[in-house]
C-alpha cells in the first residue's frame, strides 16, 4: 500500500497526487485528509484542463503538494487517455507524480449504498450492483496502472484516514506520531494497529442500567471501571510497557505507532482506557492523537456477551 514517492520530494520537484477509485470506496475521505495534511486538494477536476493546472501550459507552477481527485463522474473521463497523459506528465523533470486507486469489494460497496440509500452514478435506475460492476470494468485499466492501491473493504473511516496519513504526509514527520485508538472486538480489530490491548477482563459497564447509554468519556463510567480491582495494576503495566517501547520505536526511525485498546462493543472500557493512556503519554512528553472508532455505535445486549 505504500509507495517510495509517497512523501513530498526534497529536490525541488512538485509532488502531484492523482486520486481515483470506485464510487463509495473512500476517495472523498482521502482527499479531505490530504487537505488537512497540507495538500491543495481538488476533486472532480475536468481531465481536459489537467495541462493548465500542472502541465507545460500552466501559467504558474505551485510548489506545494497538489492532490487531484477524479472518477467516472468527471467530465472527459476516459481511462486510456488519462493514462497516456499522465505518462507524459511523469516525464517532466520538475514533477513527481503518484497515482492512487481507492478500491473496495463489490459486496461491501453495495452494502454501503444500500445503507445510505444513495444512487450509484453508473446505475441509471438499475440495481446498485449493476452500476458497481460497470464502473469496476471501466476503471480496471487505472487500477492495474496505479502506483498505490488502497483496499478499504475491511476499513472503517478512521482506518482509511490513518492509512492516508501514514502514506501521504505532505512532509516527513518531525517526530514519531503516536495514535491511541479504542474499538469493539465485536465490530472487528483495527487492521493498522501495532499494539492491541484487550480490556475485556474488566467489569463491563454495559450491564449497569444507568451506565449502558453512556460512554467511557462520561465520569460515571470511568469511576465504575476504576473500581475494578485489577484496573490500576493492569493500566500501570500497560503504561510502563508503552513508555519502554515508544522511545525504542523512535530510535529505530518508526514514523507512526498505532496503539489500540479493545473491549466488546467499543463504547466503555476501551474508550476510558484509551483516553486515560493519552493523558499518561502526554504527561511523559508524547503528543498522541486519540481516535474512538465505535463510540457512536448503539448499545446492544446481543454483542456484549453474558452478563457477569
């Protein structure tokens, strides 16, 4: 999923990132993250105007990184023509160009469209799966030719965001980035986690009526979790382990470390522990980012397991 050209070039060339892929796979999310990282992001840019933006016809060459999104809805979209034009642009000495394809399994795309009740741009009144298949066939040449392919089939929105951050930071990180996340095992383990801590040994607040609809961010839930006789000892050991490992990862040149805390539903124990660990690491001189993947999920008895 990574590419040697993913980071902004240091030799004076402009880095151009062309982002395409299947509708519903996550292109818009990817472009938003790139914009947050310092890229100038443009979506659905007319292909026929590409030369005016980055080619020899461009009046002024911007030095900052530029991300351009396009897909089957873009005016003048002909994959073979795009490939030929991009090959020409890639030969220019002052451009460093990378093409990214955001992919996703057809079944997952169909589920996403049915969930949101959006119309697929190539369905034209037909079933969603027909539109997905037609678009996949149209885009196959671009997928085969892309420098980087990111498959979001098993990704949450946060997983995709993190993948973009890791692969396409506008400049090399000045220091190691630490990401602390919470998740629910019932909804799948994060695919990008370097270290996973299972918090399911703690007493589950879900089975306390007044706490069920609250989350690990609420004080009452935190108080309940801290009353578990094993919490303080276990948390201290996890904190000490991280404070031992993180400096070693930094010495080895690791740019990102993803630490995930999981519980059954991802709403109580993992959220509280991840938030508390963020405070502990911040006190130790790190600057972690916190992501709560399943915080907005509904409280469901059927996935929480037996009441204890």
